[in-house]
């Protein structure tokens, strides 16, 4: 994985933090941490977008953030993880991986 894709993955991890913070923050320091996560997340996303295809970057970022947020909600906050959610998360991950693999192919090989 090159450095730019690593930035996207780290940005997605911070996205999980700020999405959870938006829902659960109750004190000034929790809100401060939420805003720090927002800044870091989007800063890394913009930096990676300068070198990688923006559409693919955003799809991977949003997909990983969504999967992470659902899993954190399930394991940390007791949210129910219905079988249909698990199937749809799998489909989302397949799409994100597919986009990443399609991005790496030379242009003439893409359909």
C-alpha cells in the first residue's frame, strides 16, 4: 500500500471517531476531540486526493468509515447487527475493494 492510500485509511479511522463523537459527545473535551478528528480526517483526505483519483478516494474513505462506524456502534454501544446489515456491509466492502483494484489497472484494461 502506498503512502497516499495509507492516508485514506487513517482518514477513515478518524472519520469513525468524529461520527461517533457527533452522536455521543457530551462535554467540551469530547466535542474538542470530535473537531480534531474532523480536521485530521478531512486534511488527510484532501492530501491523498491531490495524488489519487478523487472519486475512488472518497468511495474508499466513505466505505471504510461506514463499516467502521457500524462495527463500533455494535461492539461499543450495543447496537443490533442484523444479518441484513452484515450482508450489506460485505457488499459495501466488495465495492470498495473493487474500486481500489480497478483504479490500479492501466487505463486500456478498464471496461
